[in-house]
């Protein structure tokens, strides 16, 4: 297994100029997970990338709502919506898909490129055209850099919560008992396995020994990705501060990991509202950058924020910037839920506050992150006091992820 974690001296020029096609899932997390690797490969090996999207909503979310990821894509290639025609029947959409995929297949097969996917070629509908891509030209990648972990109690029971065998392999577990009752393994159909953690189940596939394996651990600290963020974060943040007529050196970030408007989320909405009220006064000096989920109901979200703003005067902006960009100028990050985004502020050394006021019992336990510096429930801590303590110590916040040099042998792609 090739680990990417130290210096590389030589670069084989044979790989330069080749194109890798990345088949993204219909979720932004697949792009967010793979972009540090793509930047690193581009930097080390000179590879160009085409990010292929199968869903128009996802394409629009990338181009319109993720300026950081979109700029990163443009620096190493481009993004392509595979069904480019606005109005067409299902028949012509399928025909268009096959034609475009055949074109990609030709580029991959005859120009020695690769197609990278997250398991999409193992399931419907793409499984029917998987034959267009030779296994020797396929990279199978873990779908989330933060991992999909099978809970211990599920593993012990041998009860898998997914309904397809291929999805089981996308989890991480150190216990393989969950596979023993299966009478067959899902076909691998890949020449290279790319994972973000050694416990990824595909690394334990019975045919994994036939593949080249890349372990891209600490992906958020990869040199090319950290360098891209370092080069651009000030201009991104200053542009949004200009909208507020502010020149503040520091900001406060609120990332909404879960704020759906179903009955079950009343606790999250109330905690979010109380957080805004508590931050209103200090937002005059430290503007509040609120980052919603891409697919959140913006109309209802804005209504909730405006209610607080009208009564308490909140200096804020709804931002589309990447969490690692926000982390570079944040004196603190505030969450009203548990989300993997917390990790981006953690590796940047930014104080993490979870305002889970009103939460209790098992629901509080399930929403508490082990990475949080402060967890406020209303009974254990005062949110305003925690905020003031962090402000008083703002000059001690490092705001920079530790860069971990990579040792990627480009020959793995020859």
C-alpha cells in the first residue's frame, strides 16, 4: 500500500498531460473529499482532471454555491454536466449519456488516462455501461474522506444497514465478521484502490491484493490543498467583508450542519436562534459568517435570521465559502449540531463551541462531538461567557492546518 505522507524527489514525466475523469456522486461530499487528492496529483504528476456530474442540481451547487471548490477545479481542469441538453426525452438522455461516456472511454483507453469513481460503476444505472471502462483504467475511491463507519453494535450483530453488497464496502470497520454470512463478494473491477483510512473495507476485499493501493491519509493537510487555501482565503473573506463595509481581521463562523424544518429539528432551530442573539453584540467587531448546508431551505433560514437581526442587530453574512477558508480568519466556530465539518476547524486549531442548549439525554450524547472545546447545554456553561473567554484569547488561535508533505509515486498510474 502506498502511503502519501512524506517527500518525493523524482517525477516520472510519462504521466504528465494525461487526463483523469472523476465521476462525482450526487452529493458535494464526494468532490470535497477528492479535491485535495486531485490538486496533489496535478501538482506532483501534471495530470489534468475532468469532474463529471450526473445531476443538474449537484452541478449548479458546485458552480454557483461552492466558489472555493469550483476555483480549485478550474485550476486543474474543468467540470462537465454529462447530460448537457435541457429538454430531451428519457430515450435521448440515455443515448446522450452513452455517447458521452463512450467518448470518455476512448480518451481513457487510448490516451492512457483513468476513470475514478466512488462505486457508481458498480450499481445501477452506470453498471450497464461499466464495460466501456477497462478495469485496468479504473480507480475505485472511498466516497468520504471522513469515512462511513459501521457502528460497533451493528458489526457485532452482523446486521448491515445497507441494502446492497457494494455499499457495505464503502464503510470502515476493523471487524470483518459482517462479511462472513455473505456467500459471495461484490466484484472489484478496479486496478487501483484509493482510500483515506486503512480500515476502509475495500482494502479488505478478497481481490484487493491484485490491485495497487493508495492510502491518502490526512487529506485535508495535503500540501497542494493547504497551499491553494493559503493563497486564496484572504481575497475570499475580504470580498465578503466588503459587502458588510468591514475590515475586521477576525470573524466568527457558524456552520449549520443540521437545520431542517421538520418537527425533530426544533431543538436545533432554537439553539441556532439563541446563538445568533448571543453573538449579536460582539458581531459588531467580529462579523458572523453563517454557512448553511447547500440544500437547506434558504427562504425559511433567512426569515429566522432576519427576525433576530431586526430585534437585536446582527452583523452577519450568509457565506458560500469553504470551511477551511473560514477557519483561517475565525476566532471561533460555533455549531448547533454534530457534523463532519467540525474536523476542518479542528485541524486548523480554531476553538470549537457546540451550543446545544435544551439538548439532553441520549440526543445530547449523539450530537456532541469529541472534537468540541466547549459544549454548552444551558445547565453546564454560559454561552456568552465562553464566547468572551475565546475573544480574550483570540491571538492564541493558530488558524493554520499542519501541512503534511506527500510521497506520491506517479509511477502507480503508469
